[in-house]
């Protein structure tokens, strides 16, 4: 793990939520709350990052994360450039770093990186100029820190800030999910009361991972009493073909149906980071139903990314 901080302790990079203090997570969520905006309203914008140049470097597909990082930068007055980066998997870290060094010469100040290989984001962060910040937009199965924050913000909006009174269930392909790892760090960082991991044995993470999670092998045993039900996509791209579960059978055993959701608390919320496989991990009527906050998660993504960008670029507070 790299040091994400400057010498004065302020946050310079965000490659993981691991190591963030509770107060720092809360401050990020506070700052993000100020940028939350209901659909149809004019989104907040300012010039706090005027003059800053941000590069989006994505080597894996992305819709929500890329677009919301782009909007976040633009709404803070920064210049944002999206680069399609094709890298040969051999020496990926080095080629990514060459691209980054070229862009540094063009006065880029922030790099937002998504990559399927673990370590690339940290490698870049460890080798950029001192004034440059690097943010992860999703690293292999390892981490997706802004997703963890937007998930925490969504839970807080719906359930309040007493995480110690909440039971949160994460359901599905936890083993291959960077979303689950960052959500775990955010929720445990905020002092969650009970965290449950619900997955078939093949999709359960290793025993030493998620130490605070209680493990369940069926929704019937894991969902009763949950305040939050977070569903995950099966990450086929991170599995051997033979290990990919059969969609129909998976839906029978783990798919979130109205009947299964009824096992959780009556006011439980349903989350999913998207993209969703309707009819595999979640039934459409639940994804689009009254307990779903999946669309709020997307809106909150922009607010959280605005807060993170401001925090790393202007550690002393916003510039007017
Ligand atoms: C996720 C991702 O790419 O990690 N999507 C996202 O960023 N919202 C989840 C996924 O791909 O299943």
C-alpha cells in the first residue's frame, strides 16, 4: 500500500479507503452532501478547481464512474480530458506511467485511473510529480474507493448517520468485487453495527478478508432483519469460464425477489452498483421498486467525486 498523504497528513491520493480515519470519511460525506442535488434541479457548480487539468485514464469499461468523474471535474471548473488507453498487459504499470509522464508535461494535475490489474494505480501514484494527485476509479477486484463513499452516502441519506444501529447485508459475488471491498472499508470505518456477507462458497472471499463480516450461504438465513441489502454483479471477467455460475440456478438460490426482500426489515433499502444483470442477481420489480435506491447511488456518485477532487486538490479548503 502506498502512502496516500502529504507530509502534513492531508490526503493527496485516493487509491483505497483503508487507513482513512472515521472523521475523514465523515468529512468527505459532509462535503459531498452539499453537492447532492435532486434530479431536475440545476446541479451546483463553482470554480474551486479552475485552472486544474484532470485526465480520466480508463482501461476497463465504465459508464457511471467515468461520466460522474467527468461531470464532477467540470462542475468544479476544471479542464477534464478523457483518454482511451489501450495498454498491452505486459509491463502495464510502466506503459501507464509513460502515458502519465507525457500528460504531466502537458500540465495535468490529477489522474483518475481504472485498471483491471492490481497495483497499477499505486505504481502511478508513487511515481508522479509532487503536486499531482492520483485517484482510483476501480482497481481489479481490490478497491473502488469513490464507490465505497457513494454507497456510504446513500446509506446515510436513507438511514441516518448512526451506522452502529444498522445491519447491512452484501449479497453475491463478494470474492471478485472491488465494490464490496471498498463498501466494507467505508461501512466498518463508520462503525456499522452488523455486516453480513451472503454468497455461495465459490463467491465468498478468503477467510482472512472481511474480518468483521458474518458469513451466510443463503439469503434466507442472512437477510432477516437487514436494513440495507446491497446486491453485486457476478464479475464474469474475473473468473475462469468453468467457474461462472449458471444464471438461472443462481437466480433461484440468490436472486433478490420480492419474497426474499420481504425477509429484511420492511423499510430496508436495496442497492446495486450497476451494471445490473436483471433476472440473475436481482428481479426487475425489485430493482425498479419502491425500496430501490439504485438511482440515488448514481446521483450521489457525482457529489462524492466532487468532494474527493476538492479534498485532494485543495487540502486547505476551497479557493474563491
Ligand atoms: C462497478 C465496477 O466497475 O466496479 N461498477 C461501478 O463502478 N459502478 C461494479 C461492477 O462492475 O459490477
